[in-house]
C-alpha cells in the first residue's frame, strides 16, 4: 500500500527521514504517523492553542533538522518527542504559572441530589488541585520525564532518548516525581475540603 508521497506505509521511520532528504514530500509520512499523539501530549502539557503551536512547530523543526537525525542515537518517535519537550520548555514559565493558577482556583462544585456523589466530586476536585500544585512544584526535569511517560506514553528508553539522558536517570526522575506526588496525596485529607 502506497501513500500519496510514494513511501510504502511499512517503511521504517528512520528510512523515511533518510528518503526525505532527497524527496522532502516523504516527510509527510512521519507527520501522518505522529502528529496526533504529539498533539495530544503537547495539548495536555500546555493547553489547546499552545499545544497546537508546539505540535506544528515540532514538525517544522524536525523537517529543518532532518539532515542531522542520527538513528544510532534513538528512534524517530523519541526524537520528535524530544523536540516537542524542548519546545514545551520554552513555554515552561507559562506552563508553571498555569499549574499554579489552576491550583489556586477553586472549582465551583455542582451538587447532585445524592450527597455522596457531591462529596466524591468535591474530594476529586480538591485532590486534582493538590496534584496540579504538586506537578508545579516538581523540577522541570522530573516533570518532563513523568509527563513523557504518562501522557506521551513513551517507554523509559524513549524518554531517555527524548531528553538526552541515561535510562537510569529517567528511572530516578520518575521515582522522585512519584514520591513527591504520593506525599502530596498522603498529606491531603478530603474531609478538610468542605
């Protein structure tokens, strides 16, 4: 089966990058393969419009830098997520301000007829605020590693490639991030949120 760009859909990502150096239209195959997951990741990190911008810019940067892609350093998927994460870092101040603003804003609970459901919603909203505040307090490196694994659905190895760090460092960052999030939830008492 062929795409409009005359690249077989079964062609390896690294081969698509290599072919795109001579035939730039081939790069569209990578866009088709990875735009939606990258868009979801960027949107979850930054919100709608900024996520749109980062997802689009990721492919612009990748296209411009495709001559420098080295398959020996990792997969195309991890390379793309690394570019996206670097672009997100450019938005990190706004991201952190957004996390902190969200943590400060108290959502207006909607009370259902059943008191238990209302209590559950209030507790969930309060727990979400605690988690968002804890995310904001993580170091940028720990937060990037955690969100690449959780929201980007990258493996530890792909996360290491995306961030340009050893796999063991990814494990350390994830452990630290999870420990801090768990501690924030352990300190959280939903009965005090009424």
